[in-house]
């Protein structure tokens, strides 16, 4: 391993307990499509009440997928995008990375979100139901102090002055969680009186934990240093822990035979997994519908509500998403510890030489002097509970302006995923077969400005909430992209006017 990797390990301060998952984890919003009136089941991931009085009578999503990474500390500043850099094979230079030094806590996250088949059916003008499937994974480092994060400067030999300094009172956490969920949603109209229209919805989710790891450091004093290995002569990097309170644990993915139906079903439904749990989403939507009589049409002598157009002047939606947790309690797959120690050290070079997470865990326990009787075989990983507030304003028949506030409500030291707070403004042009949106957001707890774009053409959409990272716009802190496909969505249609035959003369 090169010096840069060791410096990164030092900066995360033992965060590599969960490093095997970093390349395959995420947290998604899909701001461009989430608030569309043609989003179908995709709107459920913002507010479960959205499917009531939907533009769709039937909607089948085949899949959607999102991948991305972001942080609020290091930004990319180079004369070319990362894609071009990789394509041309040019050397990556350390000056391409700039620090954001503002004295605030740092965070980093990476990941993927796969939404599997999902079905929505409107049972009547008042009632709708949906079934969803999803796999999520996220690796997040949060509450990392700026002075500890600056150990990054040791990389490439830029500045060794950050070594041999005592950093006190550190509180930081790293959480990794990969899990699947099966959701059942119900939404209905609860008020339709004059210009006032209200609908409510709920999603209940069965959660199946795939794998998880966490490391929480509280009130920890540490110092990093470089030593020469007496055997190899190479540089070793060591973290001296003058005082440490560490809570850490790991839930392993079970071995299973994909060809065995019992093993596969046991993994999917939790009987053979490391843990399982329950979650829920709750939401309400209010619409102010001006000139309500204009939305009435006459068909075959009957006055009906026009179901083929949006009726609100503005829409306000409030939801509490991802309430719940996963209880990892399989004694054969779960290890958890809560230890307090003084005057300990961890050799990150040897720590990084471990080939599996189990070996990392064994090495960490050895260095901290943790005994077998300090082990427990369960921990609970929380979902990224967040409050969503959404306002959608109809400018013209096809032009809209949307404001979205997402506020994470999990505590800083909670075990499990967190929703990083954001505020976004998204203008969009919305048509039945075509749609385009451009979200502009303050992400990463309102610390990073991003610009995105989304295009939908009939049953296919593609977009990004942070397109700057892909095209090297504005010294980006990260990038993400998402894509989705549905199958023959069936829109609500007004009944056709019957032709009246004229008697023959």
C-alpha cells in the first residue's frame, strides 16, 4: 500500500474497520424526478401520499439505480474532468485537490441505491396502493473534526507537520449499512372541498439486513506519528490513543448457495441474515386548487372531474421518512464492543494489511486489549430518518417551480445511516411524454452548492443531483447519476363522448 492510503486511514482514525464496503454504498434523492406528477412509484420515496389521486391509474417500475459519492472537505480543481483524466491516462496531481477550511465538521459518503420492481394501482379516485422493493447501502463518515481531517495533508509527503500533534476531545463516527426492503403503501384522499384538497399515505417496510459495520469515537484524544519498521525498513503509521471511548461492531453477510432456494429465500426474508427490522414512511399533501369549476367536464350528459390535468395552483407536502431500524442479532454473524481505554496504540500499516473485516476486527481488539467477555452479539442500526417539506408551484400549465427541504433528525452518535440535510430549488417543464428539470441545491448539511439535471422521455429517465462532478463544473465535491425505466404506465383518462346516431331519413 502507498503512503496516500495510509494517510487516508490515519485521517479517518481507524475508520477502515468498514472500508470493504466503501465502493458499493449510497444515499439517494433523485430530486429531478421525485416531485414530478408523472413520477409514479418514484414519488413514494419522497412522500407516500403522492400516489393518491395520481396521474396514473397503473404504474409498473422495472428498476431505477443511483450511484454517487460526495463530501464537504476536498474538492476537485483540475483543467479536465475525472472522466477525461482517466481516458487520457494523464497523471493525477495532488494540486488537483483543494481543501475547504471553514472550521466546521467534515463528512464523506459514497454509495448506491437500487430500486427494484414496484407496482402502483389506483383502486378508485380516492384510494391507491403500491408494492415496492429496494436495496440500499451507505458508507458515511460524519462529525470528523477539521484538524483531524487535515491529516490528509500527509499524503504524498505534502506536509508532515500534522503528525505528532495531540488532537483532543474527538467525537466522530463511521457507519456502513447494506440492506433490502419490501414496502407496502396505501394512500387516500381525505378532503376534497372547494379549493382545498388533502391526501394522506403510509408505507410499511420489512427490512432485511445484509451487512453492517460502525465505529463511534467519543471524547477521544489521539496523536498520529510515523515510525520506521525495524524488519522491512518501510514507514509505519501509528495512532496513539491517549484516551479513547470506542463503540464498534460488525455484522457479516452470511454464506449462502444461490442455487439453493431455501438459502436464497432465507437471505431475502431474514431467517438466515444477520438481522431484520421494520420501517415506515408517513406523509400528507395539501393542494390549493383555484377556479375549481374549470376542472369539470361534461361527458355523455354527466359532469365529471377532469382527470387528465393537474389541478393545483400550489402543493405543500410534508412527510417523515425512514422511521425504524434493523436489529442485527444473529449470534453467529454479529460482533459488537463498547470499550474505554487509555494509552493504547494502533499500527495502521498492520491494520491495513488485514485481508478481511474480521481480521481487522481481531487486530483492533488485540491492540486495544479487548477480552472475549466484552463482546456482545447484537446492535441496532437506525434508518436515516428525515423530515421532508416540499412546495410545488404551478407557474403555467406545463412549468413548475419546486422547493424541497430535507432535514435529517438522527443524532450525531447514532449507529446507522443518516440523511444529510439539504435545500433545493428545482424548476421543471412537465409534459405527458417529455420532462426536464434542473435542481439547484445546498447539500451535505447545507454546506455544498450543487447543480443537477434530469430528462424524462416517456417511460425512461436519466439524471443527476450533482452533475458538476461529471463535467468538472464549479470545483465539485462529488458526483452522482441515476437512471430509471417503467413499463407501460397507464394514465387516467376521461371517458369519451359517445356518438349519437342520427335516424335515417
